[in-house]
C-alpha cells in the first residue's frame, strides 16, 4: 500500500490523487479543490458537497489523498463520486 501511495504523487493515470491542497473554493452548491502534485501539475477536483467545505479549508497547505474519483474530459480534472473518500496525509 505504501508503494501505491508514493506512486500517486507522481502518476496522474489513476483515479486517486495525492498532493498539496492549494485552495478550496465554494461555488454554487459545490466545492472545488485545487491540488499541486510533485510534477508541478495543477489538478482540480469538482463536486465535493458543500458541507465538506469548512473541513477541507483546514487542510489547505497540507498533503491530502483523495480516492475513487472520476476523470473529467478536461486534462488534469476530476469529479467526486458517491464513494469518494479523502484523508489528510
């Protein structure tokens, strides 16, 4: 498991990501996260429910992992699914 978590930091081909949370924005009933990965790629994660906003704001500047995302048609963009989970690393 540890190897996989390290792999997520530099490989964007999975539906899971690990990175430094740069910002959290609340927009019309959804929360948008912006990550910076080791590869210096900005990644967006959309559709977190708004009740997670306050908790996610506390994680800004920290490394967090988000699992079970759905890739968007835009490059480096993901959507939250019903089974998405996240944790502070």
